[in-house]
């Protein structure tokens, strides 16, 4: 039996979901995983993603750890790497908030 808490599982799921939506350049899906404050404009989000993918390749989520949940806010450490540098792990502290009944990513992450 896993000792992962439901909030931690949900935060991991939205982290991967948001990243996947970005890689597919699906802005509507990206919005569903992203807090309102971080959604930006579709044209800017997709332009930034295309530039990042051109420079570094796709971004991949390796792990989500060090969860701290306090009410409707949470933090976690997210480890990413980029397709063109699979051994160069990037560990980023990320913030999450519960909006409209579900967890959302509320940090931009590495580009």
C-alpha cells in the first residue's frame, strides 16, 4: 500500500498534466491545470513553449517530492529535464493552489 496522500497524488497529476499540455501546445488543456494568475495569454504561452522546445527539446517531469500542503496552498519540489540534456536535472520549488475544487500549478517552471 502506498503512503502517498490524496493531495500529493493530485499535485503530481496536475504537474504532469500541465507539462504534457505544454508539450502538445494545447492551451485549453494547459489552462485546466494552471492557476488563473499563471495562465498568461495563449499566444505568449505557446510562443514561449515553442522557443523552449526549439532551444532544449521537450521538457519532461522526472519527479515530484517534498510536498507541503497547508489548506488550499501547497509547495513541492519538481525535478525536470529537457530532451536534449537528459542528465541535466533541474530541481524547481513549485507552488500549487486549490482553485475551483482542484489543485492547479501556480509557478511557471523552467523554460
